[in-house]
C-alpha cells in the first residue's frame, strides 16, 4: 500500500499542534505566510520542538521579496542555521537562492548546505521563479537536496501539475518532488496518483476573542476588514485529507 506524507506549513505554534493532531507527518515552520514565509523566531521553534512529536523543518528566508541574497542576507541565514541546529526536534532546513538571471545560485546554496549538514534539505519555492526548471532540478539534485518543493511554476500545484509530473519523471527517484501551493481537501485526489508527499497549510479563519475594536486603526496592510482574526491550521481538514489519501 502506498504511503503518503503530509507536510503542513505552520506559521504558529498553535497551527503546528493542530497539524499533528490531525495526522500530519511533518511541519515546515515559518512566519509571515502572507508574504511567502520567512524564518520563524527562536522562541517559536523551541516551543514547537517541546510540544511536537513529529519532525520540524525550518524555513530559512531572512526577508520577503526575491531570492537574490546579499552578503548581509547570507550572514543572517548562516547565523540562524547555526542557532537552530542546536534545538532538539529540528530535523531539516528549507533553503534556496537564485542569481539575478534566474539561475540557481549554487555558490550561496552550497554555503547554506554546508551550514545545515547533516540535516535534511528541502529546496523551497525559489524554484518556481527560476529560469530553467529542468536544468535547475539537476543542479539541486547534484548539490544533495532531499526534497524539492514546487508548484510547477504556476500559482497553484494543480495548475502546474504537468511540469510537476515531468520533473518527477526526470528526477527518477533521485529526489522527492513535493507539490505545494493551493492544495487542499477539494483537490488532493487529483494529485494523489502522481506524488507521495504534499505540502499544505489547510487553514481556517479563527475569530479573535477581542471585544473592543478600533475600526479606524489597522495593524496589517494585508488582513482585510477583520484586523483581529487570523488563520490557523485546522486539524479536522488535515484529518479529512489524510482520509482521502488513505482511501484506495
């Protein structure tokens, strides 16, 4: 029987705990999901590691925006990796870097890889904005990455399924191709025949207990009308996805 891995992209301790309760196999821990994800705080990682019984992979991304990193960005990432490696429960890192022309920045990636050794390595969705995905895949494999996270260079994995399938064939079991972006309980069955690992957030909106509201003051430019509510992974949706994957 084919086994499936569910990796939940969690931007809070609460989401990570819900993910495990729902049957997730692994957590990718990050912050600022609305901006594509950035490196989480040491405090968040330590609390997650103390509460969870499943592996944690940590996103290393020092800022939103592009994936062309300055020496200062690289210094930050190397320092973060050094600190995070000391936290029991962290089993892997999610990294990646590009050159201005859209090629994989092999030199920067190798510096990050050396810092991460001997932890598991995922190349993140910088891949989805690289110039030549077939060439990039070979370079990523050659560098020793274990997983490639990708939407198939589209806005969602379902839209990018043809490239994802081609990459999976090209990879020929040398690396795990893990689809991510827009995968949920309504479309997982369409991806299930072709892949065995999936990256999802499976969130629902959580209303705030805050009663007093200042309607004229907003703390976020991306939160819409409700500045107090926030998204949290929903264990019930994770359970539903697990049931779909386990059903023959």
